[in-house]
């Protein structure tokens, strides 16, 4: 929950709470547990809510309208402007009972492999919390630092240097270049080279040039 920015947790008749194992598994997110409200019944937990979504992986005969979690998240955010809303999950072993699910305004499920759609409680809460976060805040993520791009002139100088070096290596025959040079130019354009990358490539070519000069025309090192 905390990973996705949710902190209000209500526990219905937990067998043990607080519990040291729960705190250990929370892995630094104990503030959610520390602030959790414990109630005796589901009705008490939902008493102040105007909209509730019960989650179930199993088809239920009287579940009514069932929506995927993404659609449920959209509806939850709409309703949250008018009052308290809640996502309702059952136990790890059996989920919500039919009676408990009937207490909810809407039934949601997480689309999964029909042949094996089982999710443990933590995973189900994580998926639902994620969908809520993306629906509310979008899916913007951190960006890697951007480095200055090479200028057209710098790329042309790299292209010319590469052509000279490949000619000296006898990898390129200027009289019969075929499509090597156009493909090389297209590669450089597609790569979106940065200044430092051009400098690295020019450095490699310069080192190749120096080694060939040291070997002389015969190819034997002098």
C-alpha cells in the first residue's frame, strides 16, 4: 500500500494484531500498520463509506456487475470526490464470502490466466493500489539524465573519419563502396549520438589509425 501512496488500512477481526511477524514483513512500512484501525465486523468497517469495491477472483452467481480492476479504479476516484470509498479484500485462504461481497457496491476482479488466476492477498492489493495510483497521478516515471547531443558537423566529421579509417584498413573500397557508406550514415542518424559518444568513437578510430601507421604499409610492426 505505502509503495503506491495508500496508508489508510482497516482490519476486520484480525486473529492477531499487532503482531511482530507482520511488522517484520512490512519491511519499513510499519507506519501503515501503526495507524491501522481494527474493527469487529465488515459492516463497521464500511459504515462511513459511500462506495465500496469488493475483490474476487472466483465467479459468483449473484455478484451482479463485475468489472476489471482498472475500470474499478476509475469509478473509485470519481466517487472519492463525494465521500469515503474503500477497496475490500477477503482473507488469504478463502477471499470474501458471498455475504461479504454482497455488502459491496461493486465487484472487481484482476484479469489473469483463466487456467490459473490465483493471486495471494498482498499481490492483489498491490495490483489494485497500482491501478489507483496510475489512474490518479498518471504513469510518469523518473528520467535518466540527458547528455548533450552531437551536432550535425560533429557527426559528419565522425563519418568522414570512419570512411578514411575503413579505407586505410581496406575494409572500404572508395571505387566500389556499394551501400556501406549510406548505411553507416543512416546508423549514425538513427543512433541519436551524444557528443561524448562521438568523442569515444573518434578516439577508437584514432587509435586504429595509430596502430596501422605503426605497422607500416606491409602490415609488419615497425
